[in-house]
């Protein structure tokens, strides 16, 4: 496993406090004696323990300040797991540009609601191309 990936996962598991930094879990030391899969399984078990503790705390007191700490820790553990599983930093999703490269053109509708797809020459009349008319959809 790449050191940059391990460092990124450890950054998710490090919280800044008033008195300094606190590590939720020290995965750098864990990875020295265990495989990546074992560390990921440990983090998932640890996450499940936090979820159970959060559920119990919510049942007792929904306004307790430790709820925020549990949610924060769960988010950080989840991000560390994803980082280790994917083997790379979780990337921010960029909003892609919509539409065609050259740009599209909207089709205009006439007052009858016909978009002009049925236009063609009227062979019994000497006029130019006219869109097909559907009297049921025309406005009065």
C-alpha cells in the first residue's frame, strides 16, 4: 500500500482538539503488524460499535453533545475505510457540463402544438411546405 494513501486515511482519523491533535485510530501502527484487509475489517467493526453507541444515546437523550462526536467519528471512519478500499483519495465530484459539444438547438412548436416533424409538400395545393395540422391539439 502506498504511503500517501495511508497518510490520507490517517488524516481522516485525526481530529484537532484544543490541546492538540487526537487520533481516533492509529492505522499507521496497525498496518505495520496487520494486513490492509485486517485493518479495514477492524475499522468496519469499530464503525458498527460507534453506530450502536449512537443508537443507544439517541434513545436516551437526543440533545446530548456526544451525538455530534459519534457522527463525526463515524464519518471520519467511513472516509478512511473508503480511502483504504479504493486505494486512492476520495475525489470531489465535479459537475459536468451538460449538452452537446457543439450545442443543440431547440425545436420551436407552432400554436397548434405541432413540432413540425410531419411537414411535407401538400401535393394537392401549390403552397410551400407546411406542417401537418392536428385539429385536436390546436388552440382556439
